[in-house]
C-alpha cells in the first residue's frame, strides 16, 4: 500500500484492524482511481483479498502517506501462513554473485516463515523467533526501504547475521558441507531427520526398497502411505499423474502434499504406499529443500515423530525422540514457535479437497456468513484441530493429530491457549463433541473456568462445517458418512441422513444398524465387522469367504456368541465400518494398521472397466425414517466372492451402488421436504471415487451439491462446524 500510494503521489494512511486492512488516500482523481484499480491488479503474491469496500470522502488536505502503528490488544490481528520460497529469492540463492548465494534461510515479504515463527501480534521481528538475530547493516537497509522487496520482512537475514545449519551424526557435528553430507547419507540408503519450517521430517531415498523398509521398521509404521518430495515438477510427473489442477496446487504458495494417481511404472519402492494406487507428492518449499534436492531426486518426507506422537520441533528433542529413527540430524538455530505439519489435499474432478489443513493454509481466516460471540471449538478425537472465532471470522488451528497420548493432549492444550493469545480472542463459550469419552470434551469441561460449555452432535457438526464453509444457512439434505460418531440414542452413528440447519437437525435416515463385536477390536480387524454383517443380514458364514477364514475356528465361536448375546458389542450405523466389512468380504483387507486402511485399499482396486451392475441397497421407511438396508449388498458381495469375481469389480459395483443409494434417499427426502440442496461430509467422503460418483448422481437428479473445498470432510473440519452451531444455539 505504501509503495503504491507513494508511486502515485497520494497522501493518506494505511493500517490493520479487526476486519483486515484499511487505507485512506487523497490526491488527484486520476491517481485515486489508479490506486483503486492497481490495489487489486498488483496485489502482493501473499495477499488474500476477500473483498474491497470503498467510500468517497471529502479531501482534508493531507500531504504525506504514513503506515499507522498497530496497537497491541486493539484488534484481532490476521496472521499469514508460512509460504514457499518465491522465484526472486530462489534466483538470488542460485546466483554465485549474490550475497545470499546458497543461503538456506533466504526470504522476503513475498515468501518464507510466518505462522511457525510468530510468538505474539502485532507481527514485528521482536515478536518472532528471529528476535535473537540482529540484522546486519545491509539487511537493516533493505528492511527499512519501502521500495525494497524486503521492506518489513520480519525474518530477513543473510549469512552474516542470520540462522545457520549443521549436521549431527552419532552425537557429533559433522565437519564440512552439511548439505553435501546429508545427500551422501540419503544416497547410501540412510535416513536423516531434517529440521524444516514447522518441524522435523524423516527423509530417505524413496527409490530404495531397503531404505524405505528400514524407515518403516524404525518408525513402527507398517503400511500407512508415506508422502514423498519430488525435486521438481518434471520429477513429480515421473511418479504420478499430474493434471493441470494438481500442477497448479503443487506449485501454489501453500505447496501442500497432493494425493494423485501413481504411475503404474513408477520407480518408487513398493513400500512407499503399499496397497495404494495413489501417491502423496509435494515439491520443495523452503530454501533448504532446494539446496538438498537435485533434479530427479524423490525422497520420502514423513513427519519427524514416533508413531502417534506430535511432530518434533526442537533441536534438543531431535536426539532423544528421533535419534533411533534416523542416522543423522540436520539442524538449524531458527526456533520454531509452534508445530506446523504439512497440509494434504486430494485432487479429483477438476478440483481439490483438503485432507489435512495445516502448513500454507493455517491460520487463514474463514469468513463466516454470521456473527459469532467469542468462542473456542475443540473439535473431535481424531485428526484434531481447534477453531477460535469472534465477530464474522473463525481461525482454524494447524493439524494437531489423534488424541491418543499425553504428548498430543499437551500440544492440544498449548494450541488452544496459543490461538486465544495470538488472535486476541478471550472465548466466552467452549464448544465440544457430545461423545462422553472424547479427551477434547474432557479438556473443555476441565478448562471452562465458569464459562459455558456447549455440546453438539458429531454429524450435525460435519454438516454445519460444510454450510459454514459455503457461507450458507439454509436447510440441506446432509449425508454425514464416517467411521465413528456418538449418536443421540447412545449408539455409534456414521451413516446419517440429516435434514440439517445451523440451528438444528432431524435424522431423516440412516444406514441400518449392525453390531461391532469387541468395539475397537472390530475396527482393527475388519473381518470381525464382515462376520457381523453376514450374521445380522442373514448370510451364512461360508468358510470359502476370506473374512470367515481369517477369523479361525475358535474366534468364530466367540464372535457368534458375542453377536447373538450382545456381549461386548456396540451398535453402529457407520458407513465407514460398512466399507471395512465389504473390503474384508471381498478379500482385500483383513487387518489394519492405520485408520481407514481397509476402505482406502477397497477404493484403490475399484475397476470400472469390468462388467458388473451396481449393487442395490434397499431403502425402507420405518416410522418416518428412511433406513438404508445393506442386506442385498452384503448378499451380493458374498455370492460374487465365492463365485470368484475379481475384487476390483466388486469394489466398483459397491461404490456405484452406494452413490445410487445416496441419490435415491436424497430424492425421497426432497419429495417430502422440498429441499433441493444436498451436502456431503464426513471422513468417508475423502474417497474420491465415491465423491465423483455421488456428485454426478445427485447433479443428474437436479440437486445443488455442496462438497468440501476449504476445510477437511473428515474430523479435521469439525471445529468449524462446532463454531457455526454454537453461534446459532440460544
């Protein structure tokens, strides 16, 4: 703003307030009009323009243009996400004549760390982890020049005055070129823990089966896919099918991991993504990454942590928590204020859908279509995120992880306090899930300190997150499909059809309930769910079925007793668990080592080139509620499996059938309510095959279909829905 106004010889001022940026300019009419036009056309790459509102004022005779000083505590301050290195900085880093040649921490106002280094707002260098580095004379001159690309670039630094990087192996600093030494270790099949922007990565050669297998063994990660970093877009195209949309997202300022179809002849080790036809790929986004990687390189870049623990961010912790997982640690002395893991999006249908909203996106504000009192939403249990809101904005936290241990709970609590302090919002209410065993709910009550705690139903929050994302507040036929959510009747819901609004919902329909023998044990062993489906829907336990054979004689006897007596079982209407059961019945997956594995592998094998009609679900009206009965589907899957049908054909028929069932239920609800807007939310709708089939079916039936594009369909989006519901509950 300052540079533009000065260039046009305009007077006035610019500053920040709770809404965003405000600016007043005064001068010749043509100059003022040019300012308004260029304001948008020449906006900085890192800017986010939600809207521009302007008012014509009477001139007051100002003669200069100034930047108003932000006053601490005066407003909700917007904070930029961390951004990838810009082309200008990359060119300078690669220029032997530039004073920042091969400097791993080069940045400017258009790129570099933001969210991961800010301790307090307003955003000044003294409030960041760069405060300990005093700028040299040359950096200070750049920082103070309004026409320099590094004007008020708070992380500004150079080799003379800024952070540095070094390599540690076997507890000792490696002498010489740490970048070359790191490359040498990875090239020889080793693993290096690399301190990056928002935490550590564990890196190894993705083309080396031995290196990838060793990393899996060390991390205790049996099968969950690893993300990889490709040196450049050309290299990414060698391992994945990169369409135009995917290429745009890969090279965007956020630089997320993009999940795409893997190339059949990919040179990657099979252990990178076992049982998958997709691969998560990202490109280098920091100067350090660009220095480490050369064209053609593909490295596994997975979060630097032990399985289920939060990502490591401190040098001291790297030796203790990552020493056994890596052969060396590449460290630097720019402190990380808060952990910020990589974002993950999935490309399909000409667009993208977020799976994990973190680095590059958090904490961009979500503009709400309503006013919110100061509120903190604590999300769910898996893929935990929080959200804090006031007035017309909500700020979602970075990805925290699954609430499985004390370390993650500590990170969760720290993040809650961090959001409140950073955005200067003192919550009047706390919002949580109704599930009585969620640690996030327990935390909300333990930390309420006299404030109101509002409980909201899990699947209603899913649909509310979708409405809030689209800034709509109207009745919608919401399909909330996931693995687990606490129902109003005390059972586990997960196949819900809600006529939902932001101030309430009715359960218009659901998947027919069935037993989960052993509860979580059935989630870990999908064959248990498969046997329960067979028994519940009247299909014999034929030993020729892979699911029946997987149980073994003794376990089958125990399961039969459990299912018949109800001993240690829970009732569920979960579509996620139905996916598990079908995957097991078709012989795809009998045990899992990570959430959603059975469903992911079932999606991966779907083969629509093979003959096979969609399976038909029965939809029956039970006292005014539509119950989706999977009996015909379970029967067909068992029959075709015994007949030797290909699992890929079974998967395709199941996906088509479920999409058709959603359409049929939506039409029935529309006929009774007149609602023609349908929404898809919940973790099951991370399945790109299902989403595309369902959107096509609903669109052909005349529905306006809402899907997630900015917040995850999974539980990572719950907190936004909780904020929306709390604002509309009296």
